[in-house]
């Protein structure tokens, strides 16, 4: 049925449920698994009109990117351990400096995935209120079937 599954995670408790479900399904179907975590770029405020804005220094960019790599590594290591626990291997992928929904859709297409598994939400705060969840964006904009885990 499904031979190549993309699991998306941001490391949240909700996303972890989606990963667990995806790993179990992949095991049952003997499917290949790719796990993706996406980190967004550091927001820059160039200001407008009379507002002064904020442009980070190179050192701030470097610290932010290092923290993103470290966090992504921890998320992917945890996912690897979950997969190994049930006896499957997973390809692990960190996509830095990208919009999560876009990166998930593009990765699914470029890797020939026939199913994306995501949790019902993971993002919090104002961003979720204004833009909607990443899962909603993948559902609306993607062409690969999506299994949403609650």
C-alpha cells in the first residue's frame, strides 16, 4: 500500500505521537521511512518608515543556526532511537532555514514519498493563530496523501 513514508516532527509531544504511529505503520507495511525536521530562519525586522527594526549580527546568526542544528540533532536522535526500538531504520533529514510546510511538501515530492504522516499540530502561540498549523498547510498545498495523527 505505502512503500515510502515521510514522518514530520518538530520534537513536540504531539509530533512524537505522529512519529510513533508512523514508525508502527512503516513496520507493519515494511515501508521505507524518512524523518524530517525543519528549522526556520532567524526572523529579521528591517523596519519600515520611522521604525528602526532589528538586524542581527553575524555572531547572532551563527549562534541561532548552531542552536537550531543542536535542537534538530536531538529531535532526530530521539526519532532514530524510537525506530531502532521496533527494528526499523530511518533516514534522518534536517532542513534548515526553511518554512516547515513547504519543506515537507518538497521533500515528499523529491524523495518519492507516497504518504506523509504528521501530528495534528506542533506550533504554538501567535504564529499558529495567524498562519494556521503546518499540518493544515501541508494538507491544503501538498499533492501527497497525508495521515494526520491526533
